[in-house]
């Protein structure tokens, strides 16, 4: 049986040193989060389109608003709160102008086309994920607590509170997020699961 610790080996954190740049510095000719990454032409087209979105040169489809907008017009503090229904929090009363200082380029769904992640400085580290499909850039938003410790294999952990931790990965269907949970730790009710199967606490380790 696979052990939870396998999924929690620290390969790299979300914003590794090579990604500590401003969004304007994203390169459309050779984007990478690692010097060993070599993107093909289709991937470079996707990165170029996402770069134009980040630089407010073109619109993207915003999953929060459900329509095409420019990034500069995104003022919501809402974030994805239900992976199965793709529901977002209703927090339009706390509109804010976002600033972003860190980004990362990584193929989240392992389809050969990289996504670009931005971390918001103004909403407690909410993560914006941009992905490209059929000429359209889609944008989704995660709460930092619900999306952190991203690894190079595209798995990430999250938390619904101090006693709760999960590890999973995501795929995309246009603006929708398809989430697959790999591990689950519920310290409140003493529930420990790997791939949906209950295991003993001795078989699971939680990275805190």
C-alpha cells in the first residue's frame, strides 16, 4: 500500500527560486520553472496567450464572474470552495485591487501544456491558475489554505482547518476544475484515507 508520506516528499514549494519574478518577466520564448524544461510549440503558444492576459493585452474567461474580462478588472475576493460543483464563495462585498508578486509555470494536468499560477498579495495569498485550451485562456482562483505546497509532480496539499489536511491533483474541463483526492487526514474524527481507503494512523504522515 502506498504511504501518505510518498505524496508529501518535499520536491519543491510552489514558488521556487527560479519563479521569484514579477508577472511582466514571464518569457513567451522559453518559459520554465526549471532550466531542464523544454516546451514544444503548442506549449509556447499557450504561454504567450497567458502572458498577454497577465499583461492586460487580452481578455480571459474568469470562472468567478462567468464571463470574459481583463485581469485588471478582476476585483473579487471570492475563491473556489467546492471542487465537485465548482462553486465559488460569494465575497463581492470585499472587492479589492489585486497585486501579484510571484508566479510559477507548471503543467498541472500533465497534458504537455503548462499552466501559469499567480499569488495574490492582497487576498491572503489566493492562487490564480490560468490554463489554455482551444485558443481561450481560463482563470480559476483557489484560497491559499486550499492550495499550497505544490510539488513538481503537480500534487498539492490543502486544509479545511487545523485538524484537516488533504492531498490531491486537478485537471481542467474548460473553466471547470476536476479534482482527484489522493490522501485525506481528519484529525477531528480520526479518519485517515489513501485513495479513498481507510488506513491506520501508523500508515499516514502529515506534513505540517
